[in-house]
C-alpha cells in the first residue's frame, strides 16, 4: 500500500528561551529525556506513523540536531573496538530511522512561517507536523492516530485535547461538531483566544496532518496574533476549501518546554521503567519523602 503521509515537518528553529541557561548552547530539542534527546521521541513517533522523510526547519545553532541523526562513524568504530557491539548497533540505528533534511527559517516569524519554510522539502502530498516540545506517548502513536483519520476521512487532521477554560489563551482553539468516537469536524479555529472569546475548550496540540494546499494559503497570510504568521490562521483559510478533522488523541502528553514541565516528564517516564522507578523511589526515601520499605524478613511458604 502506498504511504499516505510520507514526510513529517519539525519546526525546530525556536530559541528555547523558556529553558535558559540550559538552551544557551544546546538546542532545546537536544535536552535529554531519560536517555535520548527530546527530538528522538518526535522522530520515532513520525516513523511509527509511516513517515520516511523528516524535515527539520532549523535556525542558527541547531547543527547538533542534524549531527544526532547523522551516522557517527568514529563513535561506532570506537564502540566496536571496545567490544560494545550492541551499543554500536543502537547508535547506528538512529541514522537509519529515516531520511533527514533541513531547511532554515531565517527569521522567527511564527509557526505558520516555519511550516512555509519547509515547503520545498515536503510539498509532495499530505504531510505530518510534529511540535517536538510536546512528547506524546500513545498506542497507537498519536501521529498515527491522525494519519488513520486522514486515510479514512480525507482532508487535514489536528490533534485535540480538552483544556480547562482558563487555559484557552495558550493554544489554538477549535469550534467543532461532534462526529463521535473522539472525532470532531472542525468549523472554525482561533489562535489563543481569551476564555470568554474561546469557541470551545478543545485545544490543538502539536500534531497535524496537513494538506499541501496550506503552503499557498500561508504565503499570502497577513501577520496574526503576536505579529506572527500563524498556522491557525492558515488552517482557518484552508477550512473554506477542504475539511479539517480534529481527533481527541488517546495517550499522554509530556510538555518538555520548560524546566518545571520537563522535570515532571522525566519523573513520570522514569516511574514507568522498572529499574529507574526504584532509583526515583530510593532518592525520595533518602530524602524522607517516601516511607522506607520495612524488611519483614523472609517469606516462608
Ligand atoms: C502553537 C500553535 C497553537 C497550538 C500550540 C500547541 O503555539 O500556534 O495553535 O495550540 O502550538 O502546542 P505555541 O505553543 O508555539 O505558542
């Protein structure tokens, strides 16, 4: 079967000012979550959704992203020479996850502008967009849930999450008609409305499957909220021509964009791992935050 969504675009040009000073010299997407950089999770999700071509929309200072997904011949040789064949294989596999290309966003003009910058590398059909700050864990993976809706219903698809009304001004918010089973037919979109102006509490969360028509619409768009070219405004225009579906995704979302939310994500993911869970609990026991386990002696059957 032909792959319906073969490219995935990652807007990764942002300065990461919410995570300074860590992000002074390291791209925020390269901050590790457990044992791999945040971007690795997003790329993995796109691969699991069937995408083969990853497109990074980058800026100055983001070279380590490219290097991470490139083959590191010297490192592989060194690991092999030390008899660490398994680790060598794991490292080599990163460069084989997909094909990677980069294009620069010369000015920080917003998410819509970042997507437009990716046009030369992903205009061959519907394409995915992953905002990698949000690490999404779902089964099936969240982008794959969107691709499944696109394959069944056609048109573009956005991931939705219900948010508390007082948080609407942090997200793109949709007006939508319930189509059942977590699926919504989008009828309007507003970028970061105040709670009183929000058409619903269904927020767009960093995963999209987009029609290539969006590029033409973004090109002609005036600046919107915050003086930026907003993807939400482009989608609003797209809605006049093509359907847009919203999926209330099944899964968990870990915001890794600030140190507070990153720390929460790190602890949550560690608690899900058998070995790391014990390390977290031990640390809490040492601090007296969690009761120590009382050794009740051997169990005699
Ligand atoms: C962007 C989009 C917004 C969306 C959000 C999801 O906002 O403009 O519509 O809801 O991502 O994370 P940003 O977080 O870049 O300000």
